[in-house]
């Protein structure tokens, strides 16, 4: 599904919405050096092992190739589907300038700026789309922990604004793309099969945790 076809156009300079984007950026940049900035820096790393570590906390079990092999593989598959493919058409069509370029500052990952971020459009946020899709999937897998999972998924997206890699409107659009991608995935038999296997893996691990607590 083409994100360009259903997303609204991003806020243009001079509009009230763009002024709100600028204010949000400055708020995020003012967090530089804080614990929230450090969290945003950690969230920027999309390696499967790092994302697994992040979302293991709200999920309540360790996501790993050993304990949850199907779910661990799904993390990598979802990255391609929701962060790359789902956002591609809008990113390439609009090629929106990123906030750190506009303001002449650095993101929380300066080493990624030249090779990746400057060459890639800002609207919508692929990180956010991925984080939101993943949060929705995990909330379905473990509904008992849904609130914590969704909260972490929301923070994962906000980290992109705090880092200065995306405008707030990019992040908001990323969540919409993530929700659309989640709905699309639910119609695919192979995804449904993997989702069932992943649910069984997680529920088994949650049962082990609960037994230890008792």
C-alpha cells in the first residue's frame, strides 16, 4: 500500500502546523544530555538485538533467538515491511528536509547524518512506523501487558523528534503508517501463522515467569 496516496501533505513552512513542529524540535533539543535524550539515542539503533532488548521490558519476557525464535525473526521482517517498504513512496515523493538540517544542529547519532539521514526524506518517520507496528503486534501477543507495550511504542516514536531526526508531524504520520501496515499484515496468512507461533512462545515464557514468582 502506497503511503503517499493516503498520508496528508506535511506542514509547509509558514503554516501554524510547521511552527508547532519547530517548537517541538526545540523542546526536544533542550533535552540534550538528559536521561530522555539517552533513551532516544538507544531507540535510534534498529538492530534486531537492540529492539528486542527495548521491547522485552514492557512485554515481560526476553525476546531472543533462544526463547522466542519466531518473534525474534518477526522483528527483522517487520523492520523491512513497516520502516522501509511502507514509508518509501512518501519519503521519496516529498524528500522533506530533516529538522537537524534546517536548524544546523546534530542529532543524537551524528555518525549517521551524512551517509543515511541527509540522503533520506524526513516524512514520514520509518522508525516510528516500525515501533508502532511492533507495539500493536506485541500488544496482541500479550494483551495483559498491552498498556506498557503501547506506551513504550509511543515513546519509541517520540524519540525521533527528541533526536532531531524527524519533525513531530513526521512522527505522527509514522504512527498512521504503522497502523495501516499492521492492518495489512493481519490479512496475510503467513503473518497470521507466525503471529500464532509467536503468541505461543511468549505465553509459554510468561507462564514460566509467573511460576517463578509464585
